[in-house]
């Protein structure tokens, strides 16, 4: 047994205490006196100008020490890979030093030492050069004592891997999302705001100058089909999705790419359909994306780094996530597809920091749940009810509104006799628990594939002489609805296209369904509207300036044929289908008065769309997209055509608007290209 002298024992204890204190002292220096965090982050805290040091401990002490005292030293003398700094000098003598983020012939994007993204027009520059020198201060050996440097090294040595669930300060707060109307230069959610209005208050582009609109930039986004995404814009940075699994951060002024995230689909269902991604959502400095193999992904919005991934459902049963989730105060809420596969739908809430599921609401009630008795026998087990489009949220009443799609099988209502709750419905939920507050069913026992997943718009206004909290919804079944969103009471239901299935509503707001208007074995009775619907999931728009609702509409009918179908897990669960009547469909942009449901004006278009939507703006202009590739500007009050641009590709997305440096832009995807338009400088 080795015995230590008292003096040596005291020395060992002091040494151990100092070893424990050194990392803590180093942490205080990193975030304090040394100001390392102004450029570098550790576990999400700090800047992103320099490298993320969350894994710096993988290096030994000597190279860390060397980097602090001599940051411009090349770790590979005679080779490549040393530090570099972009130095731009303006014609008036101003010098800007930073990290080059993107560049083309005309523009240069630099992140300076404060972390600010600077957009430089090369016409204003005398020179732009790269120095083989680090941005990091070279005088740490003079500013810090050697023990302090050793403490910094000791702290960095403790950082072996990033804690991906750690808080990332800053970014888009819940208060900003709740008050999105206060910053119209941004487009913070899929619908532009929590209320689902898909409206921009920007008015630089108006009815007098819109004819001067011109394409300012276009970005080709890799895609094997059509882009359906609506981008979001946060403080001059645009975030959007390309092909499923891809996310891009672009400079919203120039279109230059800042970063790109690519996720390979882990599992592919051989029967997979709807290979689309309609965008991302943001909360804090995290972006959220759903995937075709039914996972929910969180990224660092500053860098595109993967933070966490949660498997939501089994894609081999037919599940996917195609639309952005809804970011609330402390939850990320998403629905799923799967209605065509007989996969029962649900709405989930997740912890934004960890991806842990917080609650689930089943859109097809299981045994013992409210609404279970609206399904015949065991038909509920493959009842569909997808909830795949992004919902709306009333922050004042803390109520979440989400719409639900078709029952399964699509065309055969006999095997599932009953109302089939909660298919073809809107559900009001408590976002804290996922419990139902109320529901309203637009089409009971649907056999026409009339998903009710279209947008719900929340508006406070005088309605028929009384102040009301309204929920407005134009449905695929051809009817426009105004509900009292506090209790789900029907206030108005009126057709906006031809419909032959509904003769009115009873005292409880239930539709009076025309006999034999459901699908039939021989499809003998033509029924309006068609399966594509009076409108579809593309964005409508509500303007507080006119008080009108604008939407793309389709007017046609079909024969609905019912045939037997057998459920097979992971395969489409269909039975029959619609057949055309040999007539031309009538497509148009329409303006509706929500108080009466009356059509105020109609602008005909050559071809209808299930995906190309509209945008009303504060400048009195309605921008409308059409599937043959035209972006059209209409007078919001008269419907008169003011301008159009042929993109040269099919449009399957909705326009949106934002502003950078005081200039308003209109963005739209066409084919696989994302365009942005603005007035001339």
C-alpha cells in the first residue's frame, strides 16, 4: 500500500479541484471576457460566424491552444484548408470583413463578425478579395493570461458532441407568430398567419403599378415532379422545400443559396402517392419538416444542421407527411396522409426541443371514444380520415382548428354506413391536451372523395348585423360555410359552384342530402361537383380591406361508381371511382362575400387546378396562379386583369409576398423553379 505524505495529498486535492474549476472558468471566459461566443456556438448558444465548437473536445489540447494564440496558422502547411476572410471595399473607402456565404456575378453575401448577413451590390464595390487570414482576433495571447487560455482549452475539451435538444436562443418567438400581421415584410407560417388568411398587407405593388412587375430572380430546385411548397420568409431569409426531404435557405432578395439540407427517404412504400413537400415551419431557431416516410424533422434554422428526427407513423401502412406542421407556443402540431390507404388519421403534438410526442387526437374514433358509433361494425378500423393540410389557430381562445379528409374506402359508403366521424369535418381542439371542443361535419358518409382538408380562415367581423368570431371555409363539396368558431354553429352554407347533393340544412346545421346522390353501382346519376371539388387544398385568401374571400374554383360534375374493395395494408383502399360526363369543366377565380355567400365577381381561367392558389394584398391586387403557368394580377374589387407572366411550366403552388430592404416581392413556384417578382428599382 502506497502512503502519500500530507503535503503531497494536499497538492493532489488542490490539483483535482483546479482541474474541476478550469472548465467552469473557461466557460465563463468563452461567454464573457474572451467573447468567443460572439462568433462561435456551443450547443446552440453563441454565434455562427465561426465553426460550431460543440465537438471541439475531439481535438487534443495542443491544437486547441495553438488555434487560440495563432488563429491564422494553416493546419496543413503547403496545402489547402487554412482560414480565409472575405474583404470587401466599397468605392467610398469602407471596408467590410466577414465570411462569404454566397456570391454571383452581381451580388456578394457576407456574414460580418456581428453575425449580420450583408447583401452587397458589386457595382458599389471597389474590390472584393480573400485573405488567408482568420477573422478571429490574433491578440488572445496578450489579452488573456496563460492560465486563462488553459481554462478555455479545458472547457473546449469537455465538448465532445452537440446536445441537439439544447436551447437555441433567438429566432422567431411565439409572440412574433401570434402577431405576424405586425411584420408584413415577413411570411412566418404556411398560411402567412395563424388565422389562415393567406393575405399580405404589403402595398408597394398596387393596381396602378403592378403592370411594371418583373421577375427579379429564379432558382432551380431539384425535384422529380412539381413544386407545391409555399416558402416562409424570416428577416430576409427564405426557407422552402424542394423535392421531399430537401430544405433550402435562400437570400430572399437575390435567391442565392445560404445552405441546403438533404435527407434520403429511409423507407419507400411501393404504393406511395403524392410525392410532394409543401414547405416548412419555424419556431425559435428551429425549422420543422415532414417527410414522405412519415417522420418529423427539426433543423437548426441558422445552419441547416439536423437536430432531431421522430418517426410519426409507418409509411408501409400508407402514411406520409406532405404539409408543414403548425408551430405553437410550446408544441409542433402535425397531421398525416393515408386516407386513400384506409390508414386511420390522427393529429399529433410534439415537443419542439426534443421531438417527444405530447398528445394524439384520433380522427377516426376508436371504441369508447366520441363518434365511434357513427361507423358500421368494424369499418372504423380502416376508416381513413387523413388530416394532412396545415391547420389554423386562435391564440385568444387558445383553440386549434384542423380539417379532416375522406373516409375509406373512398367510394363505397355502404360498407361504412353512418356519418363516419370525423371525416370531412373541421375539429376544434384544445392545443394543450388534444381534446375536442367541438366539431362540424361538412359531408356525412361521403362517397365522392370530397376531402374537407381545405383552409379554415378565422375572422372577427360584423356578420349579418352582429359582431362574430367566424370560421370561413370553402369546401371541396361545392359549399361555402360560415361557422361561429366558438361553438361550431352553422351561420351560413351556400353553394359557390353547381352542386346537386344538398337541398339545404336542418336546424342543427346538418345537410339535407339528395337521395341517391351517393355513389351507385352503375353511377347512374350525375352529381355536382366533381371529385376534384368546387375548390381544393390550394390557398384561398381573405382580404380585410374588401372583406371578401378569393379562391380558385372548378365547376363540373361526375358519375360516382361504387364497386367492392378489399383492404390490404399499405395499398390503396379504393372501390370504384368517378367518371366524367363528357363536358368541359368551368374554372374561375371568384370573389365571395362571406356575409351572404354571394359571388362578387368571376374571372374565368382556361383550366382548373387542385393546387394553384391566390393571394390578396394591401395594394388592392389579387395574385392568382393557374396550372398552365400564368401568374395573374387582378383588381381585388372588380376582378379586372392588370398583368400576367407566363412562367413556362405548370404551377401547382400558391403565391406569397414579402419585403427586403423596403422592396416588396411576390414569390411563386412553377415546375421546379421558384420565382420572385418585384417592381423595377
